[in-house]
C-alpha cells in the first residue's frame, strides 16, 4: 500500500478552562490513504470536529492545547509548519465544509466574489476566474451557474448554499475534503442529494474525504472505512461493512441501534444508555 | 429522484439595495435627510461664495450701527443684532461652521474609534483588556467638561475644537466596533475564511469590517449632532469659535443680553441648532432601522 496522505499518531488535545481541563481528544491514531473515504462517527462532544480542525491547526490556542502526538500530511509534520505553509495547507490541500451553510457564507458578498476569493488564494495559475467559478458551480449541480453566481447567499436555498460551499472547497482542488456534518442543517431529501453529490464528486476528482457525522445511516454506502469516537477516544475503527455487521464496542452497537428501522415494531426509538456503555 | 432546482425568489439583490428600499419607505427619515441635504447645500454654497468674495445676502461681519437691534424686515430678513449685523447672514455662516465641525470631528473620532475597537475585538485577550480599561477610564470623564478643559489648554479655534471633539468622542464607536468584532470573529464565515487559509488582515478588512459597516455608519450619523451641540455649547460659553466669526452658539451668547428686547437674536439661532440636531438624529434613526439586518442574517 502506498504512503497514506494523512497520518495522525497519538494525538492528544486538551481544552484548558479557568476551573478545569477537558480532555477533548485522547491518544487518537489513524491514517487516510489518498482518495479514500473515511467516516468519523460519534455523538456531540466526542471530539470528532476537534480532531478535524486539528488537522490544519485551526483550533484556537488557548484554550485548546495540543498536548502530544503527531500529524503528518504528505509526510510533512503539520505541527512544525510556519504560518505561510499552514495557509497553503488550509483550503489548498485540506478543505472544509461545515454544518451550517447559511452562516458559513458571508452575507455581504455574492457567490462569485466568495468562490473567486478561494480560487485567487490557492490557484494563482487560473486566469479566467469567472469561467472557473461557473465550471465548479456546474459541477455541484447548480442550474444556470452563470446567473446564479451573481446571487447573494440569502437568495439561495439551504441546499444550494451547501452546494456553493462544496464548490468553494473543491475549486481549490484539495487532496482531502473534510465534511463536518455537511447535511445536519438540511432536510432529509436535500441530505440525500448532497450525499449523492459528494459521492459522485469524490469519484470524479479523486480526493480523499473525511466525513464527520453522528448518523450511521449516511455512513453506509458512502464511506469505505469508519472510525468511531466516544468521549475523545477512538473506540473502534475498520471497514464500514465489518463495523456495521459486527460492532465490537458497546457504544458502536448503541449508535447503530439508534438508526430508526423502517417496519420496526418498536414503539419508542432507542437512545444511548451511557451508564451501560461505561459498565461494558 | 427529483432533481429540480427551485426558482430563486425575486428579492432585491444586495444588502445595500434592500436597506435603501427600506429607507425610502420611511417618510420621517426622508424629510430629515432632506433637511440635512439642505443644510449641507447652504454650508457649501456659503463656503463657495465666501471663497469667491461674494457676501450673500450680506457680509455677516459688517456692522451698521444705524440699523442695530431691528426686528425682521424686508432688508434684514431675520433682524439685526446689537452692532447692526444681519442675523440671517450670520446664521448661514454658523451653518457652515457647525457642519464643518460636525463632519470633520466625527471623521476623526470614527477613525480612532474603528481602529481601536477593531484591534481590541480582533485580538481579544490582554490586548482587549488593556484597551477597553483605557476606554473605560476616558468614559469616566463627562465628555463636555473634558472638551472644555482641553480647549482651554490648547486655545479656542475651529481646528482645535474639531480635533478635541474628535479626540474625546471616539470611545462609544470603539466599544461598538469591539462588540461587533467579538461576534464576527466567532461567526461561521470568518471561521470559514480561516479554514480557507485567508490571512488575518484580509479577514479583518474583507470579511469583518463590511459586516460591521452598518452600525458604524449609524453611530457616525448620530455623532454629527453631538459634535454640533458640543461646538454650539463651547461657543456659547466663549470657549468655541471666537468672535467676530459667527456661529450659532455665539450668536445666542451675544444675544442673551437683549433677550427681552430682541427675541429674534435667540430664537432663530436656537431654532437652527434644534433643526440641525433633530435632522441628523432622525436621519440616523431612520438609517438604523433601514440597515437592521439581524433578523435576516440568521
């Protein structure tokens, strides 16, 4: 197997608050191969977003403290990069899309202005920026991109806004796309469209994707490998099929059981019983 | 699989256009803006005529002791003062001075306030603490007495008054900009710009300042009448623009001796101050309503 594009070894992140210290990530290690799709699954506060932001040192320091561990991108240590190299890494090599597209777009600029900003930042070689913007808007399935690029964010629906965010991230041609709960703020039909879009774009452009979610339902059929986080620890990782069929950790089982099943006779949906997991 | 993209709603394009539309619907605001415009035209016209050496309607400083303390008539539209000077001409001169002081002082205070507030809000932590405690210290002084003391030290002249008013009135703007920046710094699109690898100064000027522009504009407009009133107060007390140069404040000061005999010496400059201050306040208020975007931002 070739050298993985991203290697995380024994990553430990603390949040130092005035009265206490929270261990957000404890001893996390994983690898990401070029073009691979990895899902990080866990509930709120399990450390998945913190891990993702740490990949490009985007955590505010303080309160966050990277206590130990190593992050290697393409063989180079992210921990020792200077500010200029970090800026190239952010967006240029590792791009992010977030949960809430309506607040991730600056309300005072048009779509064209914002995607253009990303292109000018990371792709100096592009001369016809407008054509490039149209190309990417078209790639994410926006109808009539040449007209839509002059719209302001509030003129677009949530699904279209998320498509714009995806276009902005892809326009920089990153090696890794980190999608941090990309569909949580969208309704279910749009969720399906966005996941389908992400899947086809991944096929087409061949970048690696890290999908962060709390929903096992969207993981299957999308990610080839799954990593389950619980209270800052990676409790289980492996091929998606394997984990879905034979979850080893009690928490993973609980998460999978949370997915409502069509045709199930149960009167109430399952919730996670933390006491039972701690005991297991 | 349904793959339709909904038609975009017909909404006004830019946030600025929508604000303009809302402003246009506000009748009081439009009237006030009209008054501000009229005052500005008068001030500019007076300045131009003054430069060209054409005193209109009369030389505001020319005395005529044969026609002193006359009530309004067809020659002196708003009467004459104790030295026979034309009150109307002096009021126009006063308009020119008031607006100059108002606008330039606000510009000075805005420049300082935005810079200081932006630095405090963007960097936060001890920088913020240091700057804001300093701002608090300045705010402890009653502004008008601070201005009075400063003018007494540096001597009264239009230039000094403008600078002093500007130097002591930036604290409110600084607080406002700091508060806006603290919120904007945490906003998703500023975070997104950071994840995109954008550099700090670019984030401040491209993503943060334009989103704070609306409240800054509103405080600026509301700052103008404050400066006008401060100048009028100073001139009334004799610490402002010095006679014979006429301003609204010192016309009232000169006229107060004759208050029982010559009501026009007090009434008209008083009305001028009232109208000017009210117009700016109402314009600022209408502007605030027009640019209020919080409900739309979410």
